[in-house]
């Protein structure tokens, strides 16, 4: 199925597929002819910054515990 030169393609595909990303989305609900629909739009996309995410989670925990 794959040929000799496909190794670089498969490597690039694997790199892109297995990298966690953070998506910011907006959701709007519409009703058309008594049918409810949702429209989901991606506003931004970025690879996950684990240090920034950990800092954000610690700040949120501190707010909840009152520290």
C-alpha cells in the first residue's frame, strides 16, 4: 500500500496527529423551522503549553481554597 518514499509522509502525519492542542471555540445555538442547531467555530488553536496550563490550574485551585 505504501511505497519507499512514504516514510517521511507518515512521520509528518504522526508528528501532527499526536501533538496535544488547545482550541478556543465559540458555540451559538440557532433554531430554524422548529429544529435546534449548534454552530461551533474554532477561534484559535495552539500547541499545549504545559507550564502555562499548570500555572493556570494552580491559580484556580488557590482561588477555590482561599490561599
